């Protein structure tokens, strides 16, 4: 088995949101997230985004959204845009709490199954 290093020659700014969703609203949250996702992925600086649900006991109502951007300044510009406000407004009724973490991707290794 060999491991190939992924191309991170282009900078990637990653945002990870942890969202606590109100009990019983997960399926509706997922549906709305998919509906409004284009408001993020259609932005020229967005590389992609992913929605995951917590798998640990006690995290049944916790979701993680990972979003990759070409750089931090363009993400910050999106974060304060009307487009983002509309996206956030649609998702807000499902949230009971959350947090955001940002990071710079410095390396990546592709797994054997890739």
C-alpha cells in the first residue's frame, strides 16, 4: 500500500461548523440544507461543502458542516454577504446552538480506497 500526498499546492481555507439541531428536526434540517446549499457552492471562491451527522452516542442531533474556500478573505466577504444572511436565516429555526472553527489545510494524504 502506498499513500499519495494530495495536491495542496493551492491554498485551502476550511471552515467547520458544529450545529446542535433541535430534537426531531434533523430530517427537515437536512432537506433545507440541501435546498440552500447552492447559495454557498455557487460562490466563485467556494471549493465545496459537506454535511455530516454525529455518530457518537449523545450526538444524534449534532451536525457538522465543512466548507472549503480558496482563501480566508473571500470566505469572510461571503460571510458578511446578503447571500449568506439568506442561507443562515433559512437554517436558523432548526438550531439550538453551535460553534465555528476555521483552519488552513497544510497537507493531505489520500487513502488506499481513494
